[in-house]
């Protein structure tokens, strides 16, 4: 079934000519299926697989293709591995590119195919310096049905910590296998819709960019992502005459005129891979609601920005590998002594954004109430434990942590430790939130307020010690500290009692 079985061009709201004429197509032409002249729909999943196989066969071993798993409806999740024919080299930076996590945002997926074609033909010199892993269609079912979510209604890009979908598990398995120093996530943003409802204007910017913005991430890698990688992507796009700004969005409520940068929760790919110590970047183009209008321009924007990021990784070389490894070492070194950010939010302020007037097509500068993710407002902090004890009954939580790459140490003998238990002071239901409001299809969460009680505990044999003395310490804390909306306790993965989980305040032996 082709994507146009669900994408109906007749349902695309027309954009006034005064607005549309501002966005001309580039001279560059790509050979991926969705870019064929006269095409009225988007690339089907079978076309993705066929085109990828053809690229691999014609690449003189610069690219190979495999399936990393199956979607909920049984479609292969393709993975494209690009490097010099001598195979992947661990001393080179590895760049992971995720396309079309949201099925109704086709430019990112198309650009992933176009980028692969460019890399194995005219840009092979880059593959001498970096390894590139491309998942062109991270949500095959959503893409084939032209809907945002996965087949069970969950948003894969809010599932990178909880791993409730096979699609998110496939992405996590890819990251665990290749340990990328750079992760790019390719999306599209709404052009009309909420902006017309709120401001009688269309989104102007060609592209919106944002690096990881989440509590506990390494500040040095964060600065590198922002200043060099995002900075170079922005310069590359601006050199085309395109307009670029920070990623931002707003709720669907027409009376709510607050505009927010991308979220600060450890749930999106952008933020979870930031906690995994990678340079993690979101690239969004002007596309949702446009159908095929300006599709070549949208795809080209993604390709240009992505190439700039890959070139930045190539330029950094072993310095980047060392920086990411150093971030992991720094996270591990904070075990028992550092602090943890438990809850944080974006900082309020004012910002002037550029729009296109719906009537005249002229620029309109609109000052809005703004929520900046560049500086977090920290609401709750607590000391880092040396690790966490999980009871043997908590298999689901243990398996999810392993899938993320966390090391769990079996507790083989009874031993006395200094520990902290969580005492629940208050509890209520709720729903996970992001910058757009309540997360669609998110189940009710367990929203708890806790305090810590120190005591000596005799741990029984069995269960696991999850040491914070490891590179993924900040991922561990995001999952196991109970009083944040993305935690395993909040999402009913982990029980909250001293017979299920404890904070361990000293290193322990097996």
C-alpha cells in the first residue's frame, strides 16, 4: 500500500499565492523515489526498501543495508550503514540519522534517502572520515498511513526512555550497537494550523534547529553541539538564502499564545541522546500541512543541514570521539558525590518571531510570550546516589535499562548497605506533558511527591545493583528517580516501595 492511500492531496488546505511564491524550489535534483517529476504522493515503504537496496548494490561497498527490526504492523525497519569499504572504524566519529519518526513529516525520510545517495556518490571523501548510520524510516507504519504516531497510537519520539514501542526499541538497539557521537533527528513543523488560529499568519522560517536541552547532560558536549554543530547547520542554510531560527511550537489551543522551544524532558530522541553524551540535534523544516508544496526545497534544506553536521563531525575527528568519551567518564565520576536535576522547565521570557501575513504575504514580526530551553529553570535537585538496588521482581525495568545499554550487576549474596527509601508524601494522576501540551495517547501517569529516608538495609541475594559509576548514569537517573513524569515509576514500569527499589549510598560488591 503506497503512502498516498492515506495522504489525500485534495484535503491539503491551499496556501495563498502571496505566501507560496516566497518559497522557490532549488536547482538541485535528487533521485529518490518521492522526488520523481510529476509525483503527487510520497515514497511508499516498499519504494524505500527497493531504492535502498539499489543504492547499496551500486555503491561499490560504500553502503550496505539491513533490517534492524519490525514495526507493529510487520514492516521492516531499514538501516543503512555507510563507511569506507574497509568497514566501520571505531576510531572515527559515528553519525546516526533518524528519519520520519513522525509519519506525516515526509521530508526528513526523503532527505535521508537523498543524503545516502549523495554520500555514496559525490561525498565519499566524508565517509573516509566518519561512519554514517541512517534509519530513513523510523516509523514505517505511520509513514505508510501518513499519520504522526505509531500503529498503537504512541509517539515514538516520546518513547526513547520508556521503550514501549518496537520502533523505539529498534532505535535504542542501533544506538547501543554503534555508540554514535552525533545523533540527528529529521522532522517537519506546522506551517499554518495553530499559527493561523493564533496570529493569522504562516510560519516563515525554512528550518528550525535545536540541540539537546535537558537536565544533567554534559555541559561541554552541549556547548559543542550548540556552537559548532547547530551553528554550522545554520550557516549552511543561511548561505542558501533560507531563514533559520530555534525550534519552537505551541499548543493547539487558539487562545494560548505562549510559544515554547522544544521540550526539556528526557523522552525525545534529542534529549535522551543528549543524556547518552552524544551531540544530539533536531532539524525541522517547514512542511506539516503543505502536502507536496515546496517538497524539493524542504528535502534540500534537510540534506544541506545534515551534510553540514556530518562535515562538522569529520572536522572534529578524534577530538569528538574523545569529548564524548570524556562526557561519559565525567558522568560516572559523579557517582556518590554529585547532584541530580530531578525536575526542570524552560525559562519564561519574551521573543520576537518572524511570520508571513496570511493576507498580504508580507513579513510580520510578532512578539510572543516565550519559553526558552537554552536556560533551564531547575525545580528539584537531590544528591546522586552511588547506585540503585532493584528487586528481582522488577524484571520489566531491568530489561528496559539493559536495552538502553545500562550495566546491571547481580546481587549474589546478602549484604548490609547504607540506603535511602522513597516516602510518598502525595500522589495524583495526570498525563505526560511536552511543549505542545498533553502528550497524545499517553496513558495516565503516577505523579508522586517524595522525600528520602536514610537507613541501613540488609539487601537479600538476588536483584540487581545499578551503579551510577557508568557513562549512562544520567539515563539511569531519568528512569529510576520516581518523581518526574518520564520515570519508570510514573509510567507503571517499576513499583515504588523499599522492597522494589532503593537508592544505595555506598558502592557494593556482587
